């Protein structure tokens, strides 16, 4: 019998997740269906309850429901607790709704595996301290960077984020954008500036020829942030690889097999 999955969001028509998961299923021989599910803005919980009743095995969760998914889950994995948000739900036969977060793992996989940049012992700069940054923190820290600097307009928000990872206090620093000093090995734009074709007010000096500058956003052309970083010598990357890798992580949670991502990422780029 075909196992059913979906991605829940509002809006959702733009989601590339169905084609990604269809490719993973074909490559791994898994018998699944995967569709888009538009949930009313005030109807996320009811939508999840309906999916469980209809025999779905799991779901991805996108904007604006990741915080609601966090609250709804009956059990949270460590990555979800650290992120404070859920983007992957597993519906167990025992009736549990397990919440996980694969966004940060997807980011790390794209940096380390696809871009070929190890994070061990490196200087990493995170631009922004909101939900996207929070979701990436634990997976990045587990890679063992020498220093992870959080830069944000509001220093108190960045300080609050850093305090949530006390066991890594010696490796986390917090700065205002203007106070960031020196070049970094990896600079991740986790702000929403690219949605408005805007640029985080980060000094050009954070970039050099050895820098990988990654924007969590993606589109048909490089973001303003990517163009700025490239003009100062950095190698640039958008968020498409992160999307493909986080989907592979979710697929592995559901099916117990991790699909290869190279062919899917290549086809999505085309």
C-alpha cells in the first residue's frame, strides 16, 4: 500500500517539495505519495488531525506553521527543541506526533558535502538571530567550528539566542553588524533581507577569497547578498542545496533510507 506524505503551508502552491520527494522515492524504490496541503491560517491543528485520521505517515511543515507544529508535537527531537520550531512531523502507529527540524542539518550537509567546505575549526558568521538562525545553530555547533559569531541589528535578540546554547558558550560570540571584525571562512545569511532584495548591513571585510557566502534564500538569480559577497571575492551559494538536503533528511526519518541528493540538486538547478 502506498504511504502518504505531504507538505503543509499557506501559501503552498510554489513548493518544490513534491518533485524532490518524488525523485527520492523513485531513486530508492519507496512506494510513497507526496502532495501539497494548503492549511487555513487558523486551521493547522485541524489539518494535522485530519491527515492522521486519513492514514498519512508524516508531513513537512513550512511557513507560517513551524511554531504551531512545535507546540502540537507530542514528542520533540533534540534538533527541534534547539530550534524552537518543527519542519518535519512523523506520525507513529502508536498515535504520537513526533516533531523534528531538518533545516539546520540540510544547511550543514550543503556546506560540507556539496560545497566541500569543512566546518571543523573554522570561523563562521551567522547574519540574523531569528527563526532561521535558531534552526541552524545546533547542527553548525556540532560540526566543531572554532568560533560562531551571531551578528544582528538588535544585540539583545542575538544574546538571547546565544544563551540557549550554554554548553557552547566558549565558542559563540555576539556582535552588532558594525562590530563584526575580520574575515570568515563561512558567512550564512539567515536574515529575511533577500526577500525584499535588500542587503544585511554587514562589513565587506568579512569576505575574502577563502570565504563561502551562503544565502538561505534562493531564486532565479543571485540575491543582492550573494552579488555583494561575490564582488568582494567570496564564493557564493544560494539556499537551494539546503532545501534539497533538508528534504533528504526528512525522507530518511520517514523511510529509514537516505537518498542521494546530487542528481536532484542538479536537475533543480536546471
